[in-house]
């Protein structure tokens, strides 16, 4: 097959959508398909490189964090892709490149498959002063976008139920996004971990709760900081790895609660090829977010052999199993009780780590691509049947 993937974000941007698209493209090509990507560049210049068409754009962070809007005329670039002749278009975002995906699919009369990555109603604080209005707008917008597709892919059952609740009429397939397990399968390097700990001034006897991801309001990292403050001095370090628009405010929250190094450590952005090392600095991966469609960081942490302690969320049903590979909590008292349980059972940690790795294996990029490939083939067959005269 010839497969065109469209996304407002791609390399060199770093987020869950980019990770998903990179893994999908690599594995589809490994399965013998020809894959091209249409995306936005990080500036106003348009160009093509290594099968990726980058269209000039400008930042539009007030619409959505990290959002960009296309500024360049796309005519000749779209024409080249139409002449290439894809068999299916798979869109990953609902904004700039979605319109081009729809245009190409309609001109060639081929299926448009769309993955719904973002629960916009959890991001209303970026575009609406009213939560009620923001959620209503998100539902209307989602229904509109879905109506122009042949089917949708949801990373979890939680997202499929949300789409159905919005009134989406198109078929919705649940396919968890895959991760490149090769990056996380290695055992922790004790020397590497010791060096990183020392560089961050984290004492060797500290239990480390690690968060890896974007620092933004909807991730609710301030909840983790408050929980850490209420644990009292010593014993536990909250290690926050990543960057984002909320970092300065979060550092202020920590300072206001009297927390500094080594109680709370902000490590900033880290190289993507080293992220497994940072997960493995943690004894537990922690998250307070309920805005995830799937939460690739949970899968990455588990694949790296790090059990998780995270706020209960429908997207984690069947993923985080209490006492086996971590715990889900439902409030501060529950968080504290499950952390105490973990701390009181050091002999169980190896079992937790082993179970975490086993769970991580379920999210292989190979399995992800195989499932998506099957959806493409089904939609192509349906499209061909529609063309047969009655």
C-alpha cells in the first residue's frame, strides 16, 4: 500500500502524537508499505525531506499548547502527493493538516482514517473562559471533524465512549498506540543511575517518584507537589522530567510549600534517546493527570520496568493493575496508603518491576502497526465496494 499520514506535529517536535506517528511509519515500512508524511514545519519555510513534506507555519499556542497554523500555500505540495497516488490517508490532527488530508482523500476517492489523540474538553482553559461552553464547543468540533472521515481510531475505550457520547456516527476502532520497546528493554545501568542521581543532588537512600512528560496545567503536577509536601521532610524525592508552559508556576508552587532540592527536583528536558534512563531513576512513576487519551508515558514507564502510582482514570482500565504492576489512587489519602504499601514491601519490588515489563510488552509498535494495517485494508475494501455499480 501507499499510505499518507498527515499531522500538525512531526520531527523535530516532541510529543505523544509525534511518537505515535514515528513508530507507525517505521513499522508500516517494515511491513513493506510505502509511507509519506505531510506535516507543518517549525518556521514559515516549506520543503520536502526523506518522504516528509513540511509546510510553512506559525505558532498558535493560544489555540492549543504547541499548536501551529499553516501559512504557506499548499497547492503544489498537495499536487505532488496526489500524483504519488496514496491508497489511504491517515490523519492525526484536526486542524491545519486535517483539511489537506480531507482534500486529498476526496480528490482521489480514497478512505480517510483519523486517529483522535486529544480530549479537547480537558483543554478548555486554553481557548474558553467557560468550561461548559468549552466542552460544548469541543463536542461540536469533534462531530464535525469525524463526519468528514470514513472511520476513527481511538487509543482507548475511554476515548471511544467519549466520541460516542459526542454523537459521532462513524465507526470507532480501539487501537492503543505502540511504543518502540527496544528503547526500554535494557536493564538499568547502576553506574549511569548513580551519576544521574549525583548530578541532581538526590541522595542514594531516597525513594524517587518520577514524572516524565510535558509540564502543563492539565497534567495536574501541582497535585503531586502538594502530596510530596504533606509527606514531610526526607525520605522521598519527586523528580519532574520534562519542559512546558507550566514549569515556572510549578517551581513557584514547590517554593511556596518550602520544597527544594532534593525533595522536589526539576530536571528539564532530556534527550529522547536517553529517556529510558530517566524513567529508571524512579522507583515509582507517578502521574495525577486525567486528561490522557492513552498516556504513552505510562506504557513507557512500564516497559522500562518502573511500576506506576497514578490517579485512577478510565484510560488505564486493564493497564495498571493494583498490586501487580502499580496502583491507581483516588485521592491524597489513597495515594499515601499505596505509597506506604510500596515502601513497606521492598521484597515485592522485583515482582512489580517484572510485571511492569510484561505489561509494557503489550504496547509494541509492531502490534500497533499490524492492527492499523488491518483497518486500512478494511476501509479500502469498503471504498472499492461502494464504487461497484448497483
